């Protein structure tokens, strides 16, 4: 979201855009949960989530549906689109920082980082194949990388972002980016948002982080 937002027009209403994106994301997640988990229960299919849900459980569910093969192919195409767009965003973060937005260097560094990403991704892709017996702390390479990113790096990044925005990022600049005026009623909501970033959200992130190891 941050990467896409950096390319938005200065006049874009970030508050409205953020609310819309969060609302759509939550809605899709709820609908997916209401569709997948009752179906798993109905067909007595067990899964702990993760890759097995996508590549083992869902094929079984689609196989029991009329025209299930067609729907599963469409689902995988949409999933491919989602992964490609997410990968482009993650690549852009590194390319933008290295080139300092110098368009003459973007093509070269995009190719270099793309190749490096592909090479480092090979062990994960082979974790359920020829590298299935390779384990790191009892996990396959894919599961180990997934744990590292999802359970460690992402919470740490979210905590740093919350603290940076709450304590370091200048309040006046934040209000300017959000098109807020101190005389409007939205100023009160801004203070609530700032309070949450500084005190509540960091505590929640730390609690959730610790809870996963208990």
C-alpha cells in the first residue's frame, strides 16, 4: 500500500482511499472464510492452512463442485495475478531506493534484482519436491522462510512503521499529506489516530508477537 500510495497524485484523498482498501480487503477475507471453511467442514477435509490449503485442500473442494476444474483454473489465474502484482511492488521498493528514482538505472537494477529474487526463490519452490528433505530448525526451506517473514520480519516492520509515524514523522507534514486543517472536525480524529500509533498499536503488535510463541 505504501509503494502504490507513493505514486498517487498529491490531491488524492488518502483517508478515503485507505478506508476503501481496508474495507474491501476485510470483505474479501470474510467472504473467503465463509466459503472455504464451511466447505472443508462439509467434506471433512482437514488443513492447518498455508500452502497445503491452496494446493491440496482447495483442489479437493473444487473437484467436488460442478465445473470445479474450470473454477480452480480461474482461481489460480487470479492468485497468479495477485502474486505478480505483489512481487512488482516488493521489487519496486528496492529498485526505487537503489536508483534514487533515476529512470536511466531502473531497467538495469530491475533486471538484477529480479534475477536475484528468482535465484533465491528456487529453494522455496523446490521445498515440496527435490528439497523436501532439507530442513531448517525442523521446517522445510519454504516454511522456514515463511515463518521468518510472516512471524518475525513483518511484525517488526509494522512496529517500526508505527513508532516512526507516531514519534518521528512530523505532525505538520502528516496533516498536509492527509489534507487536514487544524480548524476542521477531522483534527480530533487525527489526534486519536496519532495516539493509537504511539501507544496502542505498538502494544498490540508486541502482544501478538509474543503470543505466537506461547
